[in-house]
C-alpha cells in the first residue's frame, strides 16, 4: 500500500483495492499484513490487473526462508 502511494502519489486502502479487484477486503488485508500468507496466482493476477502493474512490481524475493520444522516419527521396534 505504501509502495503504491509512493509510486503514484495516490492513497490506496484495502477497501479501494477490494472495490477494484472484486476480492474480499479481509483477503487483501491477510495477504498484505502477514508474511506467511499465500495468495493464488489468480488473486495476484487480479491485483496486478487492477493496479496496472506486473507481478514483479508486487512481489519481493526473500532469499532466506525459515526452515520448516519436520517431526519424524520413529517406528516402534517389536
């Protein structure tokens, strides 16, 4: 939201973006506010089309992802 405002000089809110995309305001808030939130390619395409941007303008590559915790259950010996 801030990047859009810096780029265009126009204020963007989740309500405005919801109106432009047809997506739920809560969905947009989750995508924008939570690092671990994921969006479908269709959702990203709707956002990009509404803002007239490319996915590269919207996404950021984070090189160091936290390692997933895996619990490995050991089989009990009989």
